């Protein structure tokens, strides 16, 4: 009989193929920040698929 070889489980990808093409799934973060220089609230967005963050002054 042959020897049974165990394979290591696959690691999940950090970035999906949609995110690589620039189609992120943005979700608004729970914390709101205040920008003192601009005098407005700044929203923090996080991609649900890859975890990338971006900020936007509303």
C-alpha cells in the first residue's frame, strides 16, 4: 500500500478578485471622527471583503 499524504489546509485569500479589480464592498465604520482643520465629520469606510479602509469628509 502507498503512503497517505496529508495536505495543509488552504489559507484564505486576503483580497478577493473583485477587490483586485477595484470593486470593493464598502461599509461605514462605527466610529465617526471630527477633522479640526476642515471643521467637518470624517467617515471611515472599510471593505468587507479585503479589510481596506478609506476616509471621506462628508
